[in-house]
C-alpha cells in the first residue's frame, strides 16, 4: 500500500497566491515607515490597532502601573515559566565557549562569542496575546548578554497588555513599546526619529510580520523565517484518537492558516481521529478559528510502516513534531528536519509553547532542513582571531601563503606574505613583487 493522503489542505498554488498578496502589502508599508518614520508608525497604529498615545515607549511608571494589574497568581506563573526558560538558556550559554589553540608552534588561532549589540523582540498580540513570547525572546537575549534589548507588542483592548509588559520587564527588556504588526518590526529595524534601530529582529508573528522580517533581512539579522505555526503528530496505535485530535486542534486554533498533520500507520486511528476532530469542533470555544485551519491546512497521512512515517515527517519538516509511538527514541535518533520534538504521550506542544523551558520560536515552512529554532546562541556572533608569535612561524606560514596566493594570481596578496618572510623569516621566497 502506498502512502495515502486521507485528508489534504489547500493546494500549493493557492497558498503561493496568498503569500504574494502579503508580500506586496508589506513592501508598501515598510517603504512608508522608512520615508515618514514616526508619522507613518502613528498612522499605522491608528489604522490597525486603534491606538494613539503621546509616546509609544512606556515610561517606568507606566510599566509599573501595568504590572500592578497582573494578579499575584498570574505573576507567580510568569516567574515560574521564566525560571524554567532561564535555567535551560543558561545551560545552553555555558555550553558555548571561547577557544584558543596553537595549531603549530607560534601560530595561535581562536574565536570569541560576542553578543549582538541590540535586539528588537516582537511579541504578538491580536486574538491571543502571546505572553510566553516575551520570555522566549527577551529573556533569552538577556542570558546571552545583549546590552540593548527593546521589545514591542500591540495594544490589547486599547491599552498595553499587563502580563506581556510584566514578562518583558522581568525578562530584562531595556525599552518597551506598544506597537503591533509590520509597523513594530519596521520601526525597530529601520529606526524612526524616536526609536534607534536595532541590529537584529526576533520573535514570531502573523504572516505579515513574518514577511516583514524576510524583507528586512540583510539590513538587520533575524532569528529565522517563521510563518504560521505548524504541528505534526507521528502516532501509532499506542495512543488514542482523543489525544491526537486534542493535540491537532490545540495548535490549529493559533490562526486561520495553521497547518496540522497526523501521520500514522493505523487506519483505525486515522478514521477515529477524523471523527473525534468533528466532535471536538462542536464544543471547542476557539472552533471558529481551529475549524478553518483544519479545513484548509489539515492533513491526515496513512503510511505502511514507521520507516515511511519517518520519511514523510522528515520531508515535511514541520515546526512542532509530536511523537507518540512504541519507539519514540528511534524517532529522536532518526529525525533530522524539524523545529522541535515532543516525545511521548505525556509531552505536548502547549507545554513547549509556554513553560517547559525550551524556546518556542521555531522554523516553519521546511526551514527545519537548515536551521534550528531561537536559542541563546542566536544572539551570539562567533568571531575568529589569529596571531603569529614567532619569527619562525611567520616565515613558514608566509612561504606557504605566498605560493598559494600566486597560484590564484594575487600578486599583492603574495607580497603581504613576502614582506613578513623577509622581515621575520630572513629569506626571500622568490615570488610576487619582492622578486621583481
């Protein structure tokens, strides 16, 4: 039996048409921000968020006032989540070391890990204010040692979202802004009269935010190209349909274009999960969103074997891959293209999104083939250096360098080597301008 697609979402050409519309809209908005600065940001904030304040940057007293609105229990939960995320980020940072090695007598090579000097962290708001995204970006940048961290999120119901502001402040943000969408990432990357531009943009967002980051890449660094959230279940008959359906819809509620996929080798589980999804959509409070995502971007793929399931999963390279089988460690060993793995029925993507400690900003649209997700290392730049400490080494390296430069026709390059040979190696290698 070949791999069977029991349910498929929108065809690729329809998705490409949607992407083209977003691309055109974003291009115009970024050009407006670059041309008109604060005035453009203010107009866009009024248009898209219905928000206009004397200053988009929150003062210390405004930050404190927002934090006072967060209940003690919510604040305790935020602190717990940040402790989990900080602990893992600190362990990751400790694993990244500067090195220096003497590759031969007198030749010293090394590298240093230097933090990016300024980072803009975008925290999505909209239908679901993403408090956890502040932990993932701001706090992780702080652990990396970034000296200037600015953070921005859209207003919610006409005001800064108290829990988001609290998470940004506790995470270590140096500047907090109430700006949403394209205008937020555009202002942080391009700069305005009142916002100094940053060197790097991080954080998830909707299709417009993702496209804005893509267009700004090169002018600033970005964490990764991230589109709408994706979730994949690799499941066999060791789990039941209720668990599968719950986990699929639990991520499909993110937006109207959030892909969710079940890959299974059990026809019985596939059929039961489809039926269970229909049942849950009758009672799920966010069904108006999840149902559209499932209709347009949901997939159920039936395979013959675990080998086929592995093949399909690696080819699709989804952001979240939840493995619930009788051989989870086998998948951990064999999977090579994904955002993050969630192993076993006790584990779920929502825990990864909010609290368990790993970062939830992850690659989508098959980017897991060439990059992992946001982590403390993304905020560090690894820079090499070199030093020659003896005359003998200068002469020997210079001889090889001169000959290799001439092999490529670079006479001026060769002379850089030759002059060192003459001065420190006390011999003329007979190449380049020195020999003329």
